[in-house]
């Protein structure tokens, strides 16, 4: 059983906003091997206010309002928020037992450290989605990094914390394509939840086809969640990083020579995309 706190910038269902955080949340709730301790709202795809209201909406829609949901901070309101305190207190209470899945800005994690300097020592591990090691080009269009760059000081704190960190960067998560054949499975399903998922993601799917000329969208954040439960789908890749504030302003993670810097796991390949998507759909259907 994986005990997880999910720190996300969920904008699924909001006009012209990404859907991957919401799909990831649904995967976590539907997976019987996961105990979702709580949900914390951060900025990235939207403002903290937008994300928090959306998290409340979706959890209520799924009849999961009993899960603790805490609003995070940002550079304007301050990083030590209710979300940051929840993160810090939870991992202090259950030392070495809780995985933090972070798929938005790192503000709440840094805030948890500012609130309790033992935060990074108390977590079991941190699985994060974000960062690039070189420009990410999709169909000739450069895709800007939108997680680590949102609060680069917080990202620097997390990446240099010495915690057990796995990074699902933009290059590997771009491989997490949700294609037309998967979309049709949802469309033609008799399962009410799967049809709901179809309605939520179809506009985004169509938008990505117009932007990148491909009949698919990248399920970026779901890759980070899937890594927690199904490592066998990924090719693990242990590297050393030497983060720099200036580079992190663009979301760039600087790699370093072996045994220099901070050792992290940065998986570089999704081995079986069909299995990846099949598991996602199966767990959504159990909600």
C-alpha cells in the first residue's frame, strides 16, 4: 500500500486548461493499492484559487469530499500555507511512510520545509513531474516548462534537499500519450465515470490536435503517479544533478558528472504505453 499526499495544480474541466492533474487524481482514488492521505492545491496550470476550487469541485463530484483538501501558497501570499503545514505535520507524524507526489509548482513543499526544517528528512520519497534537460520540441513547437519554473527557488530547495527524489521530466512524460484509440474506449464505454472522463478531456484532446497536429495529448502527470505503482513500465535512470537558480527559471535541470551533485532517479522511457493506458482506464472505471 502506497501512502500518498498529492500536491497538484488541477485544472481539469476549466476552459482551455490542461486535464492531466485531474486524471491523475482520479487514478489515485481508483487505485486500491493507494491510500490518499490528502490533497494539496498549488499553482502552475492555474492560480492557487482556481486549482483549490477545482479540487473541491471534482472531489465533491466523485463523492470524495471526506478527503482532506488544503489550499496552498504562492509567491504573493507566502509559501507557509495550510497545505504546507499539512504536508509537514503529516510526514512528521508518519516518518518515512508518506510519498509526496508533486505535479505543479514546488511552493508547498518548500513551504513545508520552511515550517519544519525536518520535512525533507521525514518524507519517504518525493515523486515529481517537471523539468527539462534540453529544449522540449513537439511537432516543431517548443513547449515551455511550467512546473519547476513557476517557483524556481522552491524547486532549488527540493532538488538540493537530499531527499529520495524521482523526477519524471518533460521528456519522458511526453511519451505518456493518450491516443485516439484510448479516447474511443472512453467514448464507447457503458461506465458512467469513463464517459464523464471522455466529456472532460475531449475538448483538450481536440485542442492538442490543432496545436501540435497529433491525435493525442500528453498525460504528463499521470506518468508520475504510474511510476509509484508500476515501476516495471519505466526504464529507471539514476543520474547526478547540479541545479542552478538561473537555469531553473526556465525549468532546466542541470546534469552533472557521476558522483558530483545530487543523485536522483530520472526515468527516461515508458516501456509499454498500451499497458500504461490500460491501467489508467481500469482504475478510473473503479471510481
